[in-house]
C-alpha cells in the first residue's frame, strides 16, 4: 500500500488540520466541492475539516438511502445546523432499495450500494451543481481491508483502479486516509465536534444493509432497524467499541400463543477492539443478554430467536456481510 499511515502517537492534531485544510483549499481552488455526511465519525470529521478549509465552496448532503437508523437523518442535520454547517437531505431511498432488490450475495450488495451512491446519486449532484470534487472521510483501515480482498468497503475507489473522473465525472479528496479511527476521533474532537459524534461507535457505509443477511427489502431493513434501536439502548453503557444487531436469512421454529411461529432470528454482536482490525466479543453480563433477548422477541415483530456471537475477529468480521 502506497499510503503512509500516521499513527496516533505521532499525530499533532492542530498541525494535521492546518496541513490538510491547506491541501484541500489548493486542490479545490476557485471550484466547488460536495460531500456526503452520514453522521459517522469519519464523514463528520471530513465535513468539519472541509468547511473550515472551503467554507461556502463545499456543499454537504445527507443521503437518505432508506438504510439508516431510526431518526438518524433528522438528528444529524439538526446537530450540524447547530454547528453552523448547512446540510441538505437527498431522498434516494427508492434508488438504493431498487438496486438491492433480489440481491443476496454480500459483494453484489456492496457493489450495488457503491454504484448507486457514486454514479447515480453523486453523479447527478455533481452535474447539477457544477462541482468537480467529492470530499470523503475514507480511513486507513478501509483501504487496508479492501486491498487485502477481505471486503470491499463502500468508499474505496482509486485503490481498486477506479478512475472517478472518467466514471463519475469528479475527483475524490480523502484528507483522513492516513489515519485510523482512533486518530480520526482526536481530529474530530479538535475540530470542535461534540463527544456524541467523535465518541460514536463506528457505523458502516452500507448502513443497515451490512446487517441484513440475504435480500435487503424495506420490511427486512425495518426489522433490523427496530432491533438496532434496542441493542443500542441496552449496550451504549457497555463502552464497547461497537455493538450491532443482524437479521438472519433462515427462519426457525418458535412458539407464539401456543402455536408454531416459524420466525426470524436476530444475532447480537458486541465488540472490544482498538481500530476494528481485530476484535473480541465483550463479556456481557448474562442478565443483560437475557434482557436483550426479552426485548428483541417482545418488541420486534416476528423475532423468535436471539443469539450472541462469541467469535473473535478474525475469523469473524465485525459486520455480517
Ligand atoms: P469489518 O466488518 O470489515 O468492519 O470487520 C471493520 C469496520 O469497518 C466498518 N465497516 C465499514 N465502514 N464502509 C465503512 O465506512 C464499509 O463498507 C464498511 N464495512 C464495514 C465496520 O462497521 C467496522 O467498524
């Protein structure tokens, strides 16, 4: 890999911010740039850095792909408005869910999301706005895992030989690419973002689609969305690196009202990790696991089975697809 990592112990945040802001500003010059904010640590840091460097020359969009957590678009747009950064919501739900229809292979699902995001949604935004650059918060681990062939992270393009100028009509700017997540948290803090953003657990670019095994339909996303709300409510106090709910494809026999209910299975994962490269399952108290099982079977329609994953990464990965 040609990109040189800046390790957290060697990171001078103020110096980094100054350098990257100046690089962004000379790259964009008198032109216009756009960027997508998802509310995750990386895209939030890239957005703040971009606004510091480019001001009005950067337009920020929140892409509502129909795969986000409950209430997330409104919450993030309001939070950034409070920080003086205007964010426009782009409703692309039909485009993403349409492209995912009928797909079950994990790599094909990831490719469909990448294609809709970069070609359809941002291709159009760039054409309409006249922008020549897309700013995004790609991090060092994203590149490493994609190049290693583990899984294609949604935001890796040039490192896979994709010429974004030729294929989508814009150049990609990635000021955080030399940093891992823990270093990006430091930069996000130094940029004035609140702890609820810089301290957030990671959330994948393909959003809840990364947590639906098999076909991603609006109904199946809604199931995993409800499960995610419960898992996040119950596990946010655990201080774990990341916690998530996964909807399985196979059904299993359960009992409801004294009858067979051939129902859904939710898998809960909770990870200890430093930078997502390796991970181990959190040793959650059994009472908490029982509570999760009761809430998930009681509050998420159709769920009859809840499991807790006790596998390390590797051989597991953090997400399910
Ligand atoms: P895996 O599942 O590869 O995940 O062990 C490692 C970390 O990356 C997040 N993740 C993604 N982040 N785009 C992202 O921005 C993606 O396509 C993507 N896939 C996984 C995952 O949540 C974990 O923190």
